[in-house]
C-alpha cells in the first residue's frame, strides 16, 4: 500500500468517526430525556398507534421514511427493506418510492451504497466495514415498490454496486461469503466468519436481481444447496462457518434460523418446522420473540463498541426479528403465532408506542448510556400481521 493510499484511508477513517459524533449525542440526549419524560405516548388502539408512528417516521420535507421517530431518525437500508413490502400493502407505495428515490440519489452522489443516511444527508456505514445487507435490502425494497422507473433510472449505479458487492464479499470459487472477513451486518457487534445471515442476503439479492432484470454475477450459484449444505445441521441453521456444523459451540441463534426461511432461500416445510422448533427449545421466543442468543456464548467475539451497549446484541429481544419470526410461525401454527403477536399488542398498548428492543425479561432495554428507541417504522409489519391474525 502506497503512502498516498494510506493517507487517503486515514482521512476517510477520521471523516467516518466524525459522522458518529452526532449519532452518539442524539442517543445520549434521548436517554436523558426518557429518564425525565418517558417515551412518547400515542392515543388510540394498537392499529391507531401504528399508523401514527408511520406518519411520524416520514420526513415530509425530504420525502423519505426514517427508521424511527426517536433517535434513529435516519434512513437505514436494512430496516427499510424489512418493512417495505408491508408499507406497500398498507398503501404507502408513493412514500416507499419517494424514499427509494431519495436514498438512491444520495448514494449515487456519494459514489456507493452505504448502510445509513444521517439526518444531515451524509451516507455512512457502522462500524466502517462493507455492509452486504445494505445493497441486498435496498434492491429488495426496489422490488417491493413495483416501480420500474426506479430500476430504469438507477440501473447503471445499481449494477456497479452489484459488481462491487461480488468483488468485496464473495469467494468466486464457492459462491459463499468470504471467510475470515468481518462485514457490517445485522448483529454488527458480533465478529463472524461467512455468517448464515450474510449468505442469505446474497441469495436474496440474486433472486431480486433476476426479477428486476439487472446484471447478476450470482446466477451461476445454487444458493439453496449452498445454504443447506453449509449451514443446516439437520436440526437448525448454524450461525457462521467458523466452526464445524456439529461443533457444540454452534448454538442456535435467532437470525440464522429466521432469514434463510423469511428470505425464501429455503422453502421446505420440514426445515421450517425444525428451525422454529430449535428456536423454541432454545427459549429465544420468550418472553416474546425474538432473541439473537439465549445468553453469553462461550467463544463469541464482539467488537469493542459492545462495552457501551451491554447485552444489546446478545439476549435482548428484538422487535424487528420477532415480527419476521411470527410471520414464519403463522405458516405452521396460527394459534401460537396469534398468541405471540398478542404479546406485542399488549406492549404497544402498555407503552402506547412500538419500541425497538426489550431486555431478557421483556422490559424496555436500557443501560446507563442507552434506552430502547421508540416509534419504529417496523410497526408496519405488525399492522399487516394484526390484520391477518388478530
């Protein structure tokens, strides 16, 4: 590496760290505010609360959906991708298209897709490593929008980003995500090697590219077979490829047993039932779904930022993943899915809000420096499930 390249990288790293400062200040300020005033309380039924949250998450001035009306008041690719289809089903298609146009315009001007666009319009990724699921969920949201004009307008940019994804993420010999390379991802405090989740994002991206008619370097790989062969151990999907599939340290994790199925990579009913049975046996769905892990896993490596976040990405209960899990559960056991969704309705009515994350006991997650975000856009998934199940 030349000295000029090293200097550019140092400047880039300094710039990225400066982007984090407003994020940290906003989280800490809200933590203090919640101590005195609590979370915002909306009037009405669970569905009325949900609709008001969606309204508050939309930035009318810039024309895009923020991930929350709390401290994550910015655009996140993955969070938007989780609920874009539900937003369309709830008749917010015009706002979904506007959000994608805004995000793609910012990313195109920036020169690459990132994980997040700050309230100031700055694109960045935490914790500063390539984020495979950002492009995957951005393309997935474009597909969900049904707007072909977006595809036509941003096709050259998207295809360049697909080529960059393939180069940075994929081992071309196998088609799998590269081992021994740390990526920013969901559960991004965790250090993993070719995670099941990242490989599922690649498989989902492959299918969406074909659907949209975009250049597809992943077409030659059979991701259904790759995921089953490398991650399914007969009882559950393992977290990553750092260990053998039968290694006892390969504990059941929430994300690795939701996303192969939710993303449509694996569709066999037998595997769906086995994965969800393993999740329940591990207790990841109590007191409500869904936890990443049942507790501190021996040998689990985390980045240094976890010191400030406590068990935020260990045995905390995540609402975004819980709703995706309930969607899967409804395919095989509607009464139990109805019961699990009712637990979320109970908390919506209790807090008069839709919160980001709960602790292992089902109370709003908190540390001395952090309090669960509020008014999450993910409530769109709840509203769709509520209509179907409750």
